[in-house]
C-alpha cells in the first residue's frame, strides 16, 4: 500500500500543524472536498475520491468481492470471506458525530460503481483521538491513492479537533507501515499481541 504520488504539502506539515480549537466533532465527511476529486489511474481509468454515501452498499460489496484473502486479512486482521448486507450497511451509514470515511470509487455516471479503496476513522469523544483504517485494491496500489485517502482522513480529523489518530497494523504489513512512516506516525508494540504494531500520529 506504499505510494509515491506527489502531495501539496510536505509530510512534516502533518507532524506540526495544530488542530483548530474552535471546532469540535460535527457532521461527518464535511471536509475537505465534499463533492469529491476526479482522478485517473495509471492505465487511464477515471476514479473519484469522495466521502462515503449511505447508498454505497452494493459498490462496497462489489469492491470487497475482488479482494484477495490476504488483502482482507491485512485490513480486517482476520479472515472474512464475504461482506454481508448488514455489515456493509453499517460501514456506509455512519454516525455523523463519531465516524468519517472516504472512498476511491468509479465516477457517479457509472452504471455499477465499485469501491476500490476506503479510509475511515472512528472518533472517541472521550479521548479526542480517532482510530483509522485504510485499504486499497491491489490493482490500484503504488499510484498514490492510499496517500490521498489517508490525507483526507487526517485533514477531516484535524478539522474536528482530533488530537491524535492511531491504528493497529499487522507487523508483516510492511507496505502500510512504510506509508505510516512517510506521514510521521510513530510505531509502538502492542503488548497483548506481538503480531500487531500500533501506529500513532499527533495532530
């Protein structure tokens, strides 16, 4: 999942910029670029990065069905052979005060859109922290989309006054850990599970 796309800001910006204190947790997915950003893959496939929609259930399931078992394990930390309707609906219908998610998806005019990548965060209002997760289909890795999705989550969390984002990554998932290193996350051991590495980024 390591990517190499150019960015508008240096990585050090994410380590030094403070969240605005005038804002607290509000409506999900309101920043930045609420209507999405049109992009193209290396092979010219048109793609859109935008907030997740409540009617993305079928698109999310279509994307999940194309993931290899190893990709699923790296994201969910265990095997999952399908994305049932109830879980897919839960992942698309967010609690607007505590959750946000951005997707890499076919443009709106597509007859059967498919979601190729997702970055999301779950905000804990008691700690001012947020747990994040990220996955990009292998077809579109190495093209900067993981970085773009993670940028969206970081920016949206910062707007909401989140102080820190964190996530648990399989220690063998070197691509994800390398991406987190690029953004300035620090690594920690997970004492109860040696197979996991916790990454943290102070905002």
